[in-house]
C-alpha cells in the first residue's frame, strides 16, 4: 500500500518546495486537487523538482477540456515525470460545468465513458499503434496529422483513473479504467458493500481481473497526542464531512449506515447560511465512520488496520493543509508514511 500527500495547487515555486520536502520524508507521491489553479501545472512543477515521487490529479475536471487537450497534457506530464504520472479525472457537478465552465454536462456517466475511450484511442495514436479513429456518442476524433502528434515517449501511456461514487461510475471504472478515486466521504461499509461488488461486476463485462483496478483512497485523519490537538483536527474533519455530506449525490453514504436524513438536515442549515449548524449535524458517532483517529505513534497502525485489504494507495487529506500552516509538520507525517508503506 502506497501513501500520498494531498495538496491543492499553489504558486509553482511553493509546489516545488513542497514536492522536495514530501520526497525527502518518505511519501510515495502527491495527489493534486484542482480548484482555482490547474492541477496539471502543479504536477509539472513537482515532477521537475523530484526524482522518485509519483503524481496524480485527484481530480482534474474532464468535460471543459476536450479529450485531445487532456490527452496531450497527460502525455507531456508522463514524459516530464519519467513515467510517474496518473491521470485522475472527474465530472464535477452540473452547476460548475454548465455555469462556471460553460460546457455541456448531461449525461455525465455515459459522457465520461466516451471520454475515457477517446483518451485510450488518442494514446494509441500517439504511440503510432493505429490511426486515430474514435467514433463515440459524444466525441468524434479522426484527425491527427504527424505535426500535431507528440509522438511516442519512453514510458507507457498514463494510467487513467476516475472519481466514482455511485454504482454506474464504479462499474464503468471496473470495466474501463486503471483506478478509482474514492470520495473522501466514505465508510468501510461503503467500500465493502458498494465499491467492491461494483468493480467485480464491471470487470466481468470486459473479462478483466478486478484486482487490476486500483483504489486510491483519500483519508480524513484526526491525529494528536493531546486532546487539544485532536480537537482542532476533529473540528476540521467535522466541517469537511458536513460540506461533502450536503451534496445530494452523497446522501447514500449516510443512508448506508442508518443515518437517513443527514444530508437533508445539512442542506437546510446550508441554505440558512448556518455553517456552524452544519457541523453540529455531524455527531461524533457519524464522524467516526468517515475518519481515522489516533495519537501520532498509533495513526499508521490504525490506517493499515482499516485499509490494508481495501486500498492500493492512501491519500492523506489533511497533510497538505498541515504543511501549509507549519512546514515542519511534514516530518511527522513522513514517519507515518514510512510506517504505512513498510507495513
């Protein structure tokens, strides 16, 4: 099991410093989220500053970029990182795609399926294995003159991972993708009862071994040696669970554990502008299902106990935030990373 630090994009010179520190202390890689800055440029900066770290976008938004634009960017990142890049894609939500990016969204599942198939076709064309000839319901790609192709590189085509929550996307990932970015809002029951069976069902469609599909799992951690330290960490995680849980598509996470109506209560407080009230909806009983809590010298063992048979790569959600507040915190997280990978 590998272990990544999660980071949002920052100024590129800061990303390079973060990457060097992350490599030095023993993490396996960095997963870059995408918000106000692109994840792709952060990967490029980090790759140029390191020798060993692996990188993934977790996730980059697919639909605003054509498959050809995404494929070309991923190809160059795989080249500059010397084969250390994974392309993580997601749909985002309708409001962002239609109102912020101004592109089409529906139907997100079938559209992303076609997008992934288009990427595979483009990668084969880049490698010179076959002419570009993709005919899908949403993307028609048949023109790639030599001057417009980056051509073969010395590394395999980038792995393609997708963000998946519900059954359709999970099955599609089992059928077509190299990995799945599990949502940070997840429980063990969700991984065992929803994710695992869906991957098996999807893999059967293309006669794949389900074990070929890697699970990349962001983890919310509550860690500290004092109750004061844990309380601060717990407050951050509580607000994150409340924020994510207010999205209707994620209500299944609460319902699966018998906390029906939690998303509705969160949305009521959200609409009223009561951010503190949202956090109060997430009780300690709810929170324990979506976080891993321990002292610093115990957190690695707790992570291994919970995820060793359920994840290929853990992504420490709060490690990047800790680093932004206090760069020296990377040393403590590095000890956790080394303990997890050695276990």
